[in-house]
């Protein structure tokens, strides 16, 4: 069964420029993972430090492989999460 996540990040303003530089590599490498269906990053028009990520993987194992990947550990765990004011992860499934 596919695994879909909606993730909200609020980045500390002082850290925003550095994190913006990391996002293209993160998106490119995640989209190239075998089990990735889609990976989209959205930025709020009214709050430039707020982002929403939509991720879908073919199954739980693919989602776990993403979290264990070198690029996730290096970029997200190592360089982004420490600079967030808010991080919310919601696992969702299609309702209608």
C-alpha cells in the first residue's frame, strides 16, 4: 500500500538562505529514489519561512528507505531539522 506524507516546516528566519540552497538537491535525489512516486515542496506566499512537503512512496519500505538514505540523513536530519521552529509530519491516505 502506498505511503503518503504531508510535512510542514517553519524555518528559523536567519537559517532560511542556507536551507534554500539545500532544497534542490534534496528534491532531485528524493525524486530519483526507486520507491518514490512524487516529492513536491511548496512555499507559503504569505509566510516565506513556511514550507509544505508532499511525499508519496510505493510502500512503507520505500518511505523508510528514504528516511535512511544518505541524502535524507545528511540534508534533512543533519542540516534542516536543527534549524526548524516547527516540524509536523502527518501520514495521510486518500479519503475521497
